[in-house]
């Protein structure tokens, strides 16, 4: 690399504010056949993680049963068209008022206000798919797209990852877009066009196109085939608030996660568009977040129906960005989640709605809000959502009780190392110790406001 090119790189990093930001150091401990054993305190905590160097998936799909899912059938979408769900939601406001009147711990006016305010940043404007590169007084946006000929693809990918962390992600990974995880039809619960009142269902087409279209006048969504990479990000939720599940305090951790993921995904997408590439930021819309995050090497699917990461368990929210910017994908990882979930079952035991499965995995679905064909533990989202209405807010219990949801300490680190052996006998011992220590038991939510020092997201 010439001195001139080195200077260009330094100037670029300095201009974007990324020069002082470093990625989590991931060390390849050993290799065996097509498997790499990875270690990273920042990314994986104490787990020794396995990654298939060929990028083989860690899940099983029955192609005769699996079809691209229709977003309208998700529980959050059903609340806008399914009469049974809409009738169930009518009791929600009354439940809130009754909870406050009863002076239930964790459901006071203070707690409800805390929860409702946490959703302020969940703004649909952050999820725009197109925007102008031009900005008054910024001549650099008149330049052609950024073509870093002096940087290898891995370093370009690292720059984008650094930007994602800078904008608020707790973990970030890259995957080649698997079209199976894109919804067959999108469902926009909020108004997306000035001429449209109420929710809109739109066919999603992945095809050759110069620009993405989030919602056309004839109700179509167009994802250019060139957007073949997806950046998946998780944003950690506050551990102290999560311990107050299933109250408004734990729900505030969820709302804060949604607010932050909107800003993070939208800002990263704007950064990529500023470099001259397409970027399609998404929350839960357009595509399935969990399998994309699995493909991007961020974690494994757990019994609770959520992604489980080595460092945060399921205590986070997921957002993603589709892009045509050439990036290097990360491979899926494994660190003993499936084997431990087969033994554990604490999320199913403590789930107040009974919506989490006991027993073995299956390719079948439980209700039409599940998609069949993937070998997993399908939850019953209707039962889950019904409990939210009865509870007066959402829940988070399955996140809190999960043994993977632990702060770092020498004892928890030792348990994580043992889980990595994927031994059923060791997993049973770890589970017994977890129960004996009282982890997963409901705590007094009023203690949240009395803590002077608390563990907060970084």
C-alpha cells in the first residue's frame, strides 16, 4: 500500500469518527476439518464458539413444508385485522387502569410512564429505504460511490461493522441474504403512503432493479437482487430492568431496545447510502430477523423461540440492513444452545401463558402464526399475546429466567465453559445449580427504583 493510499484510509476513518473504535478481537483457537474454534471476550463472553468455515447452517429445513411466510399472520399484524385478536386487545387499557388502581408493584403510574416513554424513538421514519445523498454545504456527496481499491474486502466489512457499533449496536454480523427468510408479503401496520389510510398488504418481489421500493402505488415491495448482503445487529437490553419481568419496568427495556434499534439501523443505512450504495433498514418488518441473525453468526435459536447469543442470552432486540455493498459474510456459530435447551426447559416451566413448548423439537407449527418446515420449538404466539393483554403490558419472563441471561462473573464463566462441552450430564448439573441459586425466581420490581448502582447496557 502506498503512502498516499495509507493517508486516504486514515483520512476516511478520521472523517467518519471510526479511527478510535475497534472491533471485538476474535481469535481462532484451532481448526479441525471444516470447523473453527473461536474465542472473543467481547463478542462471545466466556464461550468457546464453533463456526463452520463453509458457512453450513446450524438449523434444519424441510423444503417440502417450508414456504416464505406472510407477515400479515404475525401476532402484531393480526391486531390490525383479526377480529379475535382485536377483541382481546380492547381489555388492555382497562387492565392498565386497574393495575394502577390496585397499586400492583411494577404497574404504577411511574412504571407505566417509564415504559410508554421508552418507545418514543420507535419511529417509522428511520426505516426509509431511499434518501438523497446531497446535503447543503457538503460537496463530498457529489462524488461517485466510494470504491476503496486500496482496502481488502475484509477491511471494508470491518469498517461497516465499526460504524454499526458506533451507532449503537451491541453485536454485529454479516450474512449472505437467504431469500427464504424474506416475507412473501409485507404488512404495513402504519401508514406508509399519504394516499393510504390504515394497514396495507404488499407483495414482495426480489428482482433486478436499480432502486428499492418499500411500497409502490400498486402495493408492491421491490428488493433489488443486488442487495445480496444483510447486516444483522443486536442491541442489548438493560439487565436490571429485565429482572423485573413481567412488569412495566421489564417492558421498558423492550421499548428502549426498539427505539434504539430504529435509530441504529436507520443511521447505519444512511451512512452506507452516503457512500453511494443501497441500504434497506428494517426492524421486524420485511424479513425474519432471527434466522438472518443466525446466518450472521450472532447466536442460535432457543426453546423460547428467540435468538440466544453467547454474551447476552436473549436480552436484546434485533435489527438489520440489506445492502448491495460488497461485504464478507460471517458463518453461523454453535456453542451448545440446542443441547442445553433440550435439558433445561426453564422458559417453558416459568412461562405464565404456557406458550412455550416442552418436549422435543418438530417441523410442525402450532397455530397459523407459526411457519412450518424448520426444525425447532414453535411457541404459541396467541397465548403469549393474550397474556400481555391480561397482564397490562408485555412480559419478558422467558428472557429473564433463561440461564444464558447472566452478567459476567467467574462462576457464570465456568458454567458457560461447561455448557460448551454439550454434555447432557454436565448440563443437568448446571441446571440444578442454577435452580439452587434461585435464578429465574420472580423479584420485587419495586427494588428497581431503589438501586443507586446498577448494571446498565454499555
